[in-house]
């Protein structure tokens, strides 16, 4: 009569040789969530196939048709589906993962404990893995090392031995005792507490505002903006040409405004067949209608079928422009 020694292998284990499809299933390219072999979700499992085989000691994890197969072996992702296998293979044997609520090389408890990491109001960085810092990334409204406090702009609406409810303060309140405007204890930046209310600070009337020489300040709720002066202004106190400190070149003071100077009222374009075109703050000289500029001179445009203009080298200039041969002009 023979007796068999008790097995320390995980529940559901099976001899590889009885069902070689199990090993091929493990090495399959079909991974969780449609990912391919080599995916980062395996957290280094693919290179460890040899170690997995040695650790299994010739034991499998189920038939190829069993859902507890290759997908179950994605470390740190499937421990709820096969906790015994996860603990034995991924955590105890290969040391690739940690139990829930723990992190890091030695599987330290996350802040707040392993039962409710981060108090249930945040994510423990690296939880379930051999990496991470264990720092709690708290949900909006929660703060502190284990997310056990209300964050800036929130107050404790409810607290007991296991739960904390943080609700938002009134708009500009940084700290408050309740949801009403009169519950403000401290105001956010850009606001001042006045008679239990947060009042906007007008930075434009103080030295807090810092705008450029050709900009002006505009107050906003809790802050301010710097906007550009009008083109007519050299420095300004507000928007538009009526708020200039001085007029820009090409502009002149007319009443309370800086207005454009029309340089074309004087003879500023000396060239023949030129005319002046006024622009905002300046002017430009262009050829008169029917003329085009060639080599800095306004020359009459040639209309098909019309004789070329003679005199003052017009014909020669047109010919030179076409032949690229300098003419002799008498």
C-alpha cells in the first residue's frame, strides 16, 4: 500500500506533462485586455518563464480552456481571480508582486493600513507591486498622509471612526467651517476677509500688479490681467486712444485722444507717377494707377496692342526689364 505526501502546491495545480497545452497557454501571445507578449502589463513576467517553470516544479495552472490560465498569470492584475495561485507564484515564489494594500521591495503596508489604503479616498502609489513610493494620491477634497483630512477649500461635513466626508467651501474660501459665505475662516489668494466674507482685492490699485510700460492693468476676480495699450499710445492708463499718457510717432493729440497723422496732406512722395497712401501711424508711396514699379521707378504698364510709351527712357526701361540688357539712354 502506497501513500502520498501532502502537497504544498496551490489549489488547482496540475501536472504539465498531463496537459502540455497549459504551458503553451502560458507562453501564448494572447494576454489580458488584448495586449501582446512583451506588454508592460506583465511587469517583467515574460523573461521569467524559465523561473516560472522551475517554481511550478512540473505543475500547471489548469487546462487551456480554463479561464485560470495565461490571463491569471499576469502579475499583480488577477490576484482576485486566483488568490492562492497569486500568493504562491507572483508574491512568494517570484517576488514580482505584493498583496493588496502593500507596496515596495518588502511589501510594506500603504498609509492608512492594508484594509483601507489611503483611507479609501486615494490611491497608494505602487500598491500590489514591488515598486512605488507608497505615497497616497488623494481624491479631490482630501489630503494628508493617508487622505484622512479635508484639503484646501473643503470642510468636514461628516466624520466617524471609518468614514470622512469633505464638502466644498463657498467659492473664494480657502478654509471654512461650513458651506455658507459667512463660514469663511481664510480666503484664497487674491481675496481678503472682510466682515466674515471674502472680498476681491483690486491689485490694479496696489503695488501688487506688475505690468509692462506699454500695458495697462485690468482687475479680475481673485487676480488681474495686463493688456496691451492702443497702437496710438506710448504708455497708457486704460484701453483705447483716449487713455494715452503720450502719443506714439505718427499720431498727434487731438482733444483727449491720440489720432493718426495724415502724412499724405504734405508732399511726401517725390517720385514721378507716385502717390501717397496713408496708413495707421505712417504712410507709404505707391505707383499711381496704370503704373508699376521696376527698379524703383514707376513705369506705365504695357497693355497688349497699345504702343509702348517713349520718352524718359520708358521704352528702354521696359525693354531692359525684359531682355536683362542695360540700355543706353540719351
